[in-house]
């Protein structure tokens, strides 16, 4: 083992001043990652799965209300609170700094989800089902998760892997690719020349709940107040 | 053998003989409820854990509440009987076995819940560090692995603790019974002959086990508390959770013991053996633990409220004046006011009031675990992710079934073995005679 320095350290920057809350990222993520489709009863219970969601926060009193959108996905923490609590190592840090979930190892204690301050972990309450003919559009690069296991955003690890196999450096997770406002930027934090490194180092960058010491690799860009 | 000793044996063996229709009228309906609980669990295994009411963000619900509750009840036996054994309290003698049996059965029930609540319950053994071809180990940093270790140690330890003082009694029973009972008692007696060497060894083993079990019992409920306090969730990440949970566990354990003893006393006509003196002493212990629990509860909530940290206040507010307030204040009444009035005022303290207080304490302590687990999970740090929880019929069925299972197991045990340790009782009886 030892401290092996990896070539890549993937990160993301999300410009909150650009986000329009259009939910294109949410739809793209569903299609790319074979997310189970919920039904009205289960969704009303809060069981719909969205690896990325757009949180809305309201400021001011009616009629002078300002809505602030914040897309929230797994923050890929360097010090992830979800990792140490898993009794079977189903969630761990991979060499490229990604916090990954091993579906086949997960026994479903849901402890990781309780300990995630961002509430971005989702549980498969049942075996997944897709209404016909949606199952035909499954992404062959992404495994289907069975009932009883935890899942969450992977930073589209299948796309990262594909790009590395092809020797390409153009990697975009589905949410980044589909953002019409170009509010999201993905890249290598180890590369000081990359866009994401520049943005993460800019004065506008903040980390969500950074005070908890989780060291997220997702940076939110906001106009300084 | 003198007459007094013969009387003791006659009285304490009487409940073992025959099965009355009244016994069956209690056991059979309760067994049906237990069966219903098993069916509910089978339904959950077949359809998926989603048939329970848990949902994001409340990933832990009734099952974890039941888990902590039953592990708490299990502290009746060991702690009480171990402490009383170590301090040589004479009055403990007719109480210990009733208490130790509660421990073993409550642990069996409580220990099931971490498995019942798993998303994929059939691979629960992946938490066990066993050698396997893929060289995979459990994560020893996870409190859930500590939990598994602590609870299985406790179950083995408390079973031995129950079994050791049973040996002289089953050896006696083997001499005086026939058929399958004789076969069973002889196996369990392990060839006990009653020689001085054996008595001496038994005494030493019990002293040793009492010491060990005390440490194990404290560590078990501390580890259960750490399942919560190791998480960074608001109002869980608390330093006092270990001792707070241990105190709560002993508190509910004593309440369970008082209820069990009151029922045994009436149904098995053991009024001479389980006297108001015993109930008076246990009631005082219950009152003491009620005060200790109240102290911890005040310390826990007052500091959170005074600190006024927004994330903690969201949980505190939901408990003290929000949707969970009815449960919270019922808990305070059940766990503090009822025992304080009924047992604190000497004139009011009797077997009946001790029984009433014990029932409210059990209700209150179940609610306490609910109040600790659910509000925190329903109020995560990001307000956009806030949610709620309501149990489904599956969780309610399994919860109710655990109580009936406890009664069935306990009554079956009392039918097979004398619920009061005969050999320990007799010397005491002789002393009081002379």
C-alpha cells in the first residue's frame, strides 16, 4: 500500500450564478446511469433516486423572493464520512480519489447514507424495474443494481474509464455534458492548468459544508457577498 | 433432608409439572402473533426491504429502535445479578435466574434486528471475519462490526452465566423425573454429582463470570450507543451517549425484571419466595436509575439547547415542540414523573405501583430510542433533504411479535426449569429458620 500518488484526481466546479435550475443534469444522469424509474407512490414516499438533484433555497419574503439553485451530487470527499462506517468495505476511495460503491459487496446497512452530511446516497428499496420499453435504452457500460444495495453518483466512472482506454483527455460526465448554461466543469485537480483547477483556486470557490472537514472535490462558485 | 428444604423444592417444582389449559390459552395465541411476525419478515425478504416504512433520509426506523430497546432489556439479568452477586446481596437469590433468563432471550430477539433491517439479510455473515478465498475482511473501523463482536460475546457470556447456576438444579431434577425430561436434564447436568470440589469450582466460575459479564454488558451498550454517536449527524454526535445508553439499558432492564417477577409471583403462586421486600428493593433501584436517566437526558438536551447551533436546534426543536413533541413529552412523563411519584413517595410504593411504573418505563424507554433515532435522521444538515417517517404494517407486526416471542420464550423456559434457583435459595432459608 503506502502513499501512492495517482496521476489523476477528479473534481468538479459548479457555477451557481450560471445555474438556471433547468434539471437537464438530472435527466441526463438518469439516462446515463440506468437509474431506476420510480412510481408516484414511491416518489411521494421520498424513494425516487436522483444521483444529482437541484436543491432550491428561497431568500426574502413574498413578493420579493429570490430562488437559489444548487445542484447537489456526491461530493467525492477526500475524508468521506460514509467510508469508515461501512462494515464490509462496500464503499472506499479508489486510487484516483473517487469515492466508489461496490454494489456486489453491499449488504444494505444504510449506515453510509445516515452518515453522509449531503444526503446524496440512495438505496434500492426493491429490485429496479423499468416500464416497457425503457429497459431498451440501458447504458451497457453501467451495471444494474439489485434491491437492497446502496448507490450514488460515480462521476460517470464509466466515461472516465472509456476515455483512459481510448487515450483521450476529453472527459465529461453526463450532467456536465448536458448543462445548457455550461455551469458545470469537470477535470483533473492534479493538473494545475485544467479549467477545474483554475476555478477551484479562484476566489469564488466554496465547498458545501466544508466546515465538517470532509474535503469535498466539488467546488461551488458564487459571487462573493 | 429437613422439611423446609422439601417445601422449597415442592413449591418451586410445582410449576414444572403438567400443562394447564390456562397456560395453553396464553401461549397459543401469543405464538400465533409470533408466527405472524415471521410471516411479515418472510414477506419483506421476498419483496424487498421497501415494504417497510423507512425512506430517505430516515434510513433507520422501527428495526433499529427495537434493536436498541431489546439490547437494553437484556441488561436486566447480567447487570443486576452480576452486581448483586459480586456485592453478596442476600436478597438477590430468588431474583437472579429470572433476571438472567430475560437477558438471554432479550439478546436473542435484539440480536435479530440488525439482520432484519439489512437490505440483503441473507449475506449478513459478510460482517463476520471468516477466512475466505477472496481474502476479504470486514471493516474493523465500522461500529457495526464492533456491534456484532460485542453482541455475540454478550450472548455467549450470558448464556454461560445463566447455565452455570442451573447445573445443580437440573442434576436434582434428573433424579426425580422420567421420560424426555430426565434425558434432557441429565444431558444438561454434565454429570454433576454434588461433590465439594464441584461446588467449589462452580462458586469460583460464577465469581469469575460475574466480573467478566459486568465488563461485557457495559461495553455492549456503549458500542450500541456508538453506532449513533460515531456518526456526524446532529444530536447523535454526542460524547455522553455511551454512559447515557448504559444507564437507560439498566433502567429498562430493571423495569422488565419487575414485570416478569410480578407475573411469575401471581401465576406460579410463589408469593412466599418473591416477597414485597424484593419488590421494594428493586423499586428503589428503578427509582435510582430513573433519576440517573433524567440527569443524562437533561444534560444532553440542555447543552444542545443552550449551544443554539442551528443544525442541532433543528433536531431539538422537532423533538421538544415539533412533530415529535408528543412522543418526547410522553417519554418524560413515563420515565421520570411516574416513577418519581409512585416510587419516590414511600407510602405509595408497593408491588402494584412498582408494576405500573415498570410498564410506563418500558413504554418510555421504547419512545426514548425512537426520539433519539428518527428526529435526527429526518433533519439532515441540508434542509432541502428533510423528510419524515411512518412505519408500515410489516415493521409494526415484527415489533409486536417480538414482545409475544419474549413472553412465549420466557414461559417455556419457566415450564422447563425452576425460575427460582433452588440450591441458592435453600441455604438462605435454613439461615432464616435458625
